[in-house]
C-alpha cells in the first residue's frame, strides 16, 4: 500500500527537503478623512519570504528564480544559499529568498 511522506511544497530533484518556512506579508496604507476618521485602507507591496532546508546538494543558486515553495508567485529571487559538509552527517543545504507578486 503506497503512502505519501515528506514535504511537497518544494521539488528538490535528487535532494531531500526537510523543512520549508514561508511568510506572506503586505504593507497597509490607511486614508483618513477631514475629521480624522478612517475612510479607506488598501494593501500594497505584497511580498513572500521563504527558507528551505534539506539534505543533498543545493538545488538552487544565488540570484536564481527557481526553487520557490508552491503558492509563491511573481518575481522570485534566491538571496542566500548555504551548503554544509562534515564527517558525521549527510551533505546539507539551506537557501532563502523573496518573491514579489506585483513585479
């Protein structure tokens, strides 16, 4: 009987993804009327920030645009890639980036 196991937000090729952190944020601009009461609000500049950790070779490179988690849209920029090797564990990677849906 087959079972589904693991993180499916990111496809890492032959590497194994251990964790994915995803944050979505937006700036809010509020307009007040002449009496100082709130009259309107608008969300502007949406942005996603994400980080991915796993084992194996890093499946992305700095400045790249692939490797964003599922659901992230717009212009993706990988801002940091870290690879770790030691004698007691598998080769590991960690990368992070941002995405701008309106870009």
